[in-house]
């Protein structure tokens, strides 16, 4: 005799399985992004261009006006849905259904990381708050009329020695960026960094960031950055450096958290086709914060 099941208890069980499987891939958002809550279909970040400075009080306070720059990030709805035949449930094919739910959970948990890595990849063309490409050589240095700043850097190669040189150059360039008032953007230094690199560079980067000695010479850069390896980076030679403490180069904006829902009995698809549907939905976006907190090295 076939298993007699309750659609309500089935949905609860599959939802529990989905949430249990959802943490399969650690999110990059807390590490690399400002994580912002959204209350609308889009959010405008007018504070990105501001650079308030301390100054001597002479009668009245000096007020830093809103910058004429700005960045708007639109939320997008994302979904994933599977269909399950009622006959599979009747025939107690629970193993295959569980695997499909687990696959959907893995896909959903990896999706935020996909958006974040895509933001890095597309950063040479997508615009940031100053109206230029996030990674580019034409960021305006407003306190230096006619001057520009560059966070799209030329690499010198992919060997361990070349990466060591480029890592030092990238960090020096990042710490040298100026804000709108002409002051060092990072003040007296940044606290922590991360490198995002493709699998082809993992070995050499682990040497640069982890080995105590390189070519019989003390490695002074060991421990200076966390290493994130992403197979989503299709270019095997390029890599990224990002600040990861109080200031960030990326934004992850969440409007609606991930939710699991179903269409089971008493629905048209169940009655007409004997098909049940299970799916997830979320509404969010990934975009750009301070370009001064990120560099891309191109080889």
C-alpha cells in the first residue's frame, strides 16, 4: 500500500530540509560588502561621495553639504522552483525529492556569492557613485582639479615573485587614494584586506600570503590579507584586493529575505496535472560602494 502523507506535514518537512541544507556555502556578503536593509524597490546612496573633515570652530560649525555624486541600487526578485509528481509521493520516492530540494538549497545559498563575484567581474564597465567604471583609471580627484585616480592596475605576471610585487603595489595604491577633500581616504591606514583570485592563482597566493620564506627571503607580507578563491572568475590571470573592515567597496542590499513556499493540494496544477510545486524567492541586489576600497590587477 502506498504511503499516506499530509501535504502540510510534507511542506514543513521539505522546508526544514531546505533550511538545513541552505548553509552549504558561506556567504561572501558579510566579508566583502556593506550589508544594507532595503525598504523600497531601490535605494540611493548619497553618502558615498561625502568627505566631512574636522576643522577649528570659528563662530559656527562648518557643514559638509551632500555630495553631488550618488549611487542607486535597484532590487531584483530571484526565484527557483521545482515540480514534483504526486505519483512520486504516492510511491514514496522521497530520496530523489530530498536530493532535488538539497540541490535547490545549494543553488540558492550560492546565488548571493554569484552576484558579488559578478559585480567584481563587471566592475570594469558598470558605473559606481562617481559616474565612472568601478574599476578604472579616470576616478576624479576633486581636490586636485584635472587629476584622476586609478584602481585598475597593470600586473607584472602570475609567478609567486610577480604576485608578491603586485600585492605590495596594489596595497600601496589603495592606501594612497584621496577623498573629495584631498585627504587620505583611508586615514592612517586600513585594518584588514582580502584577495579574491581564480583557482589558477591559489598556490602562488598561498605562498605570498602564508609562507614565512619565499626564495630564501623572509616574507614580510604573510598574513596581510585573507584569500578567497572563486571558480566563478573565468580569467585565470586577474585578481582583486578589497578592504574588509569599516569601509567596503561593495554593497549587498536585501529587500526580502529568502522564503520557501509550495503549491500542493487544492491548487489547479495539483488537480489538473497532479503536479506539486516547491520554490524559493528572494529580493536583493549587489552593487558598488567606495571604489577606493578595491583594486583589480590585470595581467
